[in-house]
C-alpha cells in the first residue's frame, strides 16, 4: 500500500471513512488531491464533521442501513480505493466486507507497530488481519535495513487536545447523528475520565514512589512484566481470546502461582490511556490472594517502560506493541494473543506455564529481529504521526511518504525502534 509513495494514488478515486481524532484525514485528503487523486469523505458524527473538508458527505442513517448506503455510494462515485482508520470499528466492518467483494483497494491506518515515530498503513487489514508474514522463513533472507527516521517528539498533548474537541462536538452533535453508534462512549461525560486520569497520575506518582528504583535494583531480573492494554482496543476485543484483560490477568496470575520460580515476582502495569477508565486493584488483589501469591504480585502504573524492560526477566503480553519493544530490548517474550511478531526466534513458542522457567533461555534472536523490523517498517510504516506534523515535511499530513526502497543500513536501527510507549 505504501510502495511508490503518495504518487501511487494519482488518478484514483479515493473514499475516506472514519479517521483518527483530529484533522489527519482532512490533511490526508489534501495530500491525495495534490498527488492527482479524486477524494470523497464520509462523516458519521459531529466529531468527524468538526474538521470540515471539501467533498464530505454526512451519513445520518441507521447502522442497519449503512451497508446498502455505502454500496450505493462506491458504485455511484466509482470508487477505486477506500481508506479508513481501524478495520474493526462498527462502521468499518461492513464497509470492509463490501469493498473486498468489489475488489477495491483498502488502505487501513492504525497506530504504529513501531512507536513513537511511525504510523501504520496496510493493504486490507492491520494487527490480526495484517498480511505481513508470520513465519521465520519469510525473514531469513530479508536485508537487515530500515528507513532513516525523523523523530516526531511528544504527541500526547496534541492527541489529548484533538480528543477533547472530537468528543465534545460528537456529544453536542448527537441530535444530528442520532443513529450513530461509536466504538466507545461518545459523550461530553468523556471529560470526566480524563480529569480522573490526571488526578490518578498524581496519586500513583506518590503512592508508588520508589517502585521503579526497587524494580531496577533489588528486584532486577527477578520479575516478569505484564503490560495491560486498553479494554476497548480491538487487539483485546477482536484479536484475543474471549474475556479481554480480565481473563488475561486471571490466566497469567494463576499460571504464575503454579509454575513460576518462587523467587520471582509478577508486575502488572496499567495502560496509561486506560488510567481514567479502569482500576484493576481489587481484581488483581483478589486473584493474587486466591492463588497464594499476594506478596509476589505488584500492580503499577506510570513507571518508565524502557527501564522496566531492561530489568525484567521476561514479558507476557496479549498482543501489545510493547511486545515488540520487549524484543528490541532483548527480553524473553510470551505473546498470548494474535501478535504479528509472535514467530519462532522472536517470541517464546511454548506454553505460558513453561515460560516462567524457560524464559532465561528464550532470548530473542537479534539478527532475526533486525530483519523482521526492517521488513515491517518498509512494508507497513510511514514516518510521522496522526496528531503532530513533522516540521521538516511540506506534505499536508507531515508524514514522510516514501518507497520502501528508500532505505539505509541498519546502523540507525536504534532510532527507528524506540517502541517504548505503554
């Protein structure tokens, strides 16, 4: 999908569906038009409409009528390419099936597999639906090279600002789009979890003071890190076994209690974007008590992830991008969901019960990792951010549109693989 850069869309009729919060899809439409594409856009709620763009249509019908409306639209506009953010959203699932049936090109954006300096654009699907190879053989002869990287910098506050406006207008404009169903609550009340998140961040920084020093000191290489994911993430709701985070936490604690060496600890880390929405304290304490390992189970929140990874004996994830970061840090990793990096040589392939004892011998293959990373970036990643334009770029999106053939030797691999967000 990214081969040939933005110019590959010249002469194409492109339909944009729902994008990330903020003006990214408006900017994308400008890039596409500059490249010679015809662009149309569908808004599903007032949050989508807020970042007005030329050629946008407002869909105000029911979700049940959406598939027929979409099918009629792509035929009337003679669409060649459909682009969207997140292929598991309710408004995208039916559209994806119909576009596939008509053999249209489908470009799916997602947060970067490699963070923080990259975004994902794949043909057909992302994450569990990615077309990237899942076997070691596919990467054995791949050159260990990656594209050069322009650092994006901190994107949290631009994302928070865009999210505020999106949910504010989405909530206020509900009467105009009364049939729309969002993949998470679309209401002004969403401001309260953000306020609660800020308060909890301050609270946890106080009550968990000293935790990082202990994990990097006396407990170094004696704990297993379990990064949790946001409960509404499609990686949890679609690309993992039923039960989501709760089932994952329960399974992990019980397995740790039964099989882990008695001198090891289990450290579960909350996802910072879920801080204002969920609190697993009661659940984790109950499960640890029931399993008889309360003194060896810790629940933490905002510690420095790279430091945690450098000092962990092993990492257990569902399918979070933190798993790829763990591999980058050379930490034995067990993926329990559908992760694109869960291949022999990168992740432990045995059972979770066996991982606790086998972890010291399950060090990721560094050469394989470099080949894997180079292939993933070349085939699915664009340097930049949805929320902050790269100042060095003249494109409207601020992304670096490039061909995967534009690569440099992997001496820059460290700057290209700072996938150290929780």
